[in-house]
C-alpha cells in the first residue's frame, strides 16, 4: 500500500467502527481505527494516514474541533447525523449518517486524492 491508501477512522461505537473499517478495506484502503479523537491525533497512525474519518460522536467539544482538525493538516471526512446541525468547519467533507457505502467511499477517495 502507498501512503495515500492509508486512512484513520475515529468512531466511538465499536460496531459502527468495524462496519466502516470493513467497507473501506473492501475498497483497498488500509485502515487504522480508534474510538477517541484526542488519542487518534496523538497516535503514530495519524502521521501515516492520508485522511482522517471522524464520527460526530467522537467530537467532545465542537468549539475545539476546527483547531483539532487543522492540526491534523490533512483532509477530514466528518460523519454527521442528519439530526445534528452541520458545524462551520472549513476544509472538512461532510457525509450524512445514515449513509450507504458509496458516499463514504467517494468522499474518502476524493480526500486522499487531494480534492
């Protein structure tokens, strides 16, 4: 795998996390995953990842989200519940939950390609 094939998924719910990892894995992405955003941003896997996928439930404080995402300095795909108002975050791609596999896969492909 090349560096651009590697993504990091931050999803607190274990079953949902495994589902996302499986879906991305079947599309050829190498996926590291964890449940906590602060832990993910401090991990070694964050350096290898071409993008990070963050579930909205992993964000503890939305006031800090923009700073946390900008420190990552790579594309962010945010999985957001259709019931939650979309936060004002630049440089973030939003995928509304519940979603089919294709919107997530397409968003990750665009993110790792730099689009």
